C-alpha cells in the first residue's frame, strides 16, 4: 500500500479547500474578503498543479515496480518447476516485464550477454543493475522535481505570510485611537491570509515529504527483491571452476609434450653446438684485441682533450661568476645612491611646500592689512570732506 499513498494528497487537498472556503464564509453565503479568498485559491491552485505532476510520476513509477514484482514471482514459479537456470528461456524473450521502459533496458542487457558468450558458457557475466538500477527508478519517479516540491510548498507558505502582512499593513493607518480602531479590520484580514497560507503550505510540505520518501523506499525495496530473484533463478553463470581446471590440465599437457619434443631434438646436437660456440668466441676475442687496441688509444687521447676543454671552461665560468658578483655590487651601490637622492628630493620638496605655505599665509596677512588701511583711509577722507 505504500505506493498508493499519493492518493492521500488529493484527499487532504480537497479537505483543505473546503476548510479555506468555510473560513472565508463561502458556505454561509457571506464572503468575508474577496481578496483573501482570491489569494488563497491562487496558492491552492498552484499546489494542486504540483500534486498532479507528482502523481503522474508516482503512477509511472508504480507501474514499473509492479512489473518488477510480477516478473519476479513468475521467475520463481518457473524456477521451481524446471530446477535449473532460466537464462535460456529469457535470453531471446522480447517482452519480459510488459513495461516499455524495462523491456528496452533488458533488451540492452541481452545484447551485452550475447557478447560474453563463448561456446556453451560465458567468459564473464554482467550485472543487470547496470541497466535496471536505482537511477532508473529516480528518473521514472522524477526525483529532480519531487525532491524540490517539499521546499517549494514551504516557500509558498512563507510567501503568503509576507503577502498577507503586507496587505494588512498597507491598509493600516491613523493618528489617534479612533482612526486606528477603524483600520483594525483590514489589518486582521491581511493577517488571516498570512496565517492560512502558512498553515497549508507547511502542512502539505510535511505530508508530501513523508509520502514521497515512502514511495521511493518501497520502489527501492521491490527493485532489490527482483534483483535477488533474478540472480538466483535467471542470471547465467560463467564457466565453472571444474571446466576451467580441466582446460588448464589439457593446456599443461600440451605444453609438456612440446617441451619434450624440443628437448629430444637438442640432445643429439648439443656437443657439436657447444664446440662451435667455443670456436666463435675465440675468434671474436682475437679479432677484438687486434682491432680495438688502436681505437682504445685514440679514445683515451680524445678523453684527455675533452678534460682539458672542461678545465678551460670551468676557469672561464669562474671568471664570469666573479664579474657578475662585481656587477651586482655596483648595481647595489647605484641603487643606494639613487635612494639617497630620492630621499633628498623628497625633503627638498617638503621644504618647498612648507615655504610656499608660509609665503601664502604672509601674502594673505599683507593683503588683509592693506585692505584695512585702505578702508581706514577712505573713512578718514570722507570725514575730512564732511
């Protein structure tokens, strides 16, 4: 019954719609707030669409898991009757599960196993879980969508809360107790929207999360049960250890016969071959002693010349290092001198800025003094004229 739990979502959904309509006075014929009712019904419509999408994926997942369960029961019954591996009965069967998705994946598995066949047995086996595994169930159950529904429902509840509070606060105004009392009604209407959306948003989030996890757990359990039955009753076995041991014994026997034949061929000619090899070695050593004596002397002279060149190169390299060290010291001296010059220039610039400031202040004082004297002179001239 776990895979049918999603029907509970629609039962609770209908009850929640009736509850919201009752709170808004629809059944009594007196709608308290059209705005409140419109917002709640809009949110419930969005939730209903999400539930329908999830229900479609759950139904598809249930068809798949039911097919796995039915096929496992058939395999067990056939295995009890025959008492042997059923792979010969299933290796070419086109419709094993009666489900389009599963049959397509099992067809790929059949092709893979044909490639591993060798003679009457298999060199290796392939696990069916590589083709029909948990990732297939998650794809059929739309885990990428359903795993985010719970959080989305909670987000809808929180969004409705803020919308309701915003509606209530936007209509609330007044400067005294009388005007405030007149605006309490709209504020409460907005708070109703906030509380209603929060209630069914969080409620549906909890219920959906429980149902989704229960359905997926049931699907994983059915898949595991099918795999156990398939491995026991249908999955072909590789070549047995006894057959492998027999093949190894035959191979070793053939190798022993080949080595025996080769040894018999070598016994008759062994003495002559050893004598011929000794003669070849003596001739080789004689020719090498005569030919390489002069060459080794030339090689020694060449090595002496190379050593002399290396000594000259080492001396030149040492002189170059000393010149580089002297150059670095000169560079450091120049850098220190430049640093001192920069510091002197900074001090000089600082003194210039200070002198400029003082000069500017003195000019301002002189200008003020001259202006005062001119003003006094003008006043005296006016007084004299009078």
